C-alpha cells in the first residue's frame, strides 16, 4: 500500500507537470481540484454506507450467534478433507479452516479473518519446515483468494449507496466470476500437488454447482437482454431475502435475543463506516490524481487501441482499473470501483462490470502477506502463481458474464 499510494500520487503529479510544460497550464489546477473532489467523495460514500452497514452487521451478528456458520462448516468438511488430504485427519486444523470458509461463503468478513488466522496457525503445527508453506496451507490460501462468496453483500451495498436502480441485478455475473476463480484456483493447485479430484465427493459437488450455473447461464442466453438482467435481479434479491429470513428463524430457534443481538452488531457497522473514511480518502485521492494527471487515461487508451485492432468491443476497458488493482490492494480496488461508478454511472456497463470484478476474487497479495506472515512462512512455493491464475480467471469471467447479462 505504501508503494501504491506514493506511486499513484507522484506519477499523477509528474504527468500533470509534464502537461503544463507542454502547454496545458490548466492541468495543475484540474489535478488539485480532483484531489479535493475525491476527498469529499470519500466522506460522502462513507456516510452513505452507515445505514446499510449497520443493517447487515446487525443481521450477520444473528448468523454468528445462531450457529449457522457451525452448521455450514459441518456440511463442507467432507469436501475440504479431500482438497487438503495432508490435514484430513487433523480436526484441530480442519475445524477453523471450515469455519473460515463458511464465514466467507456467508459474507461474514469480520468473522472470516480471525478464523483464517487461527486456521493458518493450526495448519502450521505439523509443518516440519516452518518457513515454507505446506500443501494444505497453499490450498487454503487459494480458496481464500478465490473468494468463495455466496452472499456478496459488500459489493451490493456499495451499488445501493451509489444509487443503483437494482443493486442485486449483478448477482449472477458475480456468482459466475467467483465460481470460475475458485474452480481454476483449486484445479491448478490440485494439479501441482498431485491431488486426485476425480472422487465422488468432489465431482458431485462440482457437478451440481456447474449444472446450476449452466442452467442459469443458458436461460440468460435465451432471454432478451432486459429479461436476463431481471432474472439475475430476481435470483439475487430472492436469495438475500431468504438469507435474512433464515438468520431470523435460526436466531429464534437458538433462543437468541434477536433485537439485542442485532443492535450489538449494528453498532459495529456504524463504527466500521467511520473507520473507512481515511482509507477511502487516501486511495480515492491517489486514483483521482493518477487519472486527472493523464497516466490512467494513457494506459487505458493503449489497451483500447489494442482491443480495437483485434476488433473487440472496447467498453470493458473503462472497468479495467479495478482488475489491475484487485490482486494488489483491496482498498485500492474498492476505491477504483467507486471511481468507475462515479465517472461512468453505477448502472452503466463499466459500473456493473467493475462491481462484478470486485466480487470475483479477493486481494491475493494482501491475503498471502497477512496469512503467511502470521505464522512466519517466507517460502510460499506455488501459492502466488495459483492465486494470480485464480484472479485472472475470475476477472476475465466477470467481463464476459457482464456482457452476457447487460450487453
């Protein structure tokens, strides 16, 4: 983040100075105004998030207290045992692993990171070379970076805050993108580690999931463009409402005081919205200077000319900054997504594509640094390669799926 922050700002300032020396003195004033505008936008976004964040952190607290994550963990344990055979007979390690991935699937970001760190420490216990990543640790990291998320509340929340007519209409493109990311990451990691994926549990789980996406994708292809978007919206909103109802029913069944628990979680959402302000200010200002200085436009123009030469539609280029930043910085990619939405419109093709990209994968370099750093692993072997391959698959699918649904 240090290098990204100063790099973006210095590149943007240098480009603005170059433009001024070449006869465009207004470039300096425009760049300075862009800094102020981005800082104001960051505060507006954070304040606008308070209500939505408060709602969902309150609901997620109900899910945590009701035991839903524990139940999901028990269901995915047989599958994970086959993807991580070295740790299959180590319940002390597999329990936090399943809890972490279950929390990610349910969108419980605040719970997922502490559980992930605990899982990494448990997986490190049997490591005979503590400075080198084990196969199980690498598979676990790839599953995290590929962002196995069924309820992408965060991205939908930002779309709602930016005024999207229907925030959930990108649900299916996001689901397809995160599926492609996970499948490619797992397949490549298993291939390198010589794990046999051709067993009944893995093949059944993968087959059922792909069948569901194939059916939904085929229906979307047969429908007119507007109807495909309506289908994605109906499924996304239906799943979200069903999840809310499930949280409430399970809390009631577990004899959890739903109201008090919701309030406790909601307070955390308010505090989180306020804590986001400095991070958004830093990255939105840096990106605004980079764009206003001309650096980002020069890069995107080069890619746009290349796409034109190949005869491709070039509208996807406007969303590419999110893809370029996603493996490097979560906050940077989030800020770039907001910048794309603000510049091109939240319901534009680029705005929807940026959101789908944001929900397709996690931040590979950040996840590797935090998780491996927590246990002192410095030799990550093939973890980075598999993580970046997963990113490429997810981001590419986000582009294609957005074209499929929104043309």
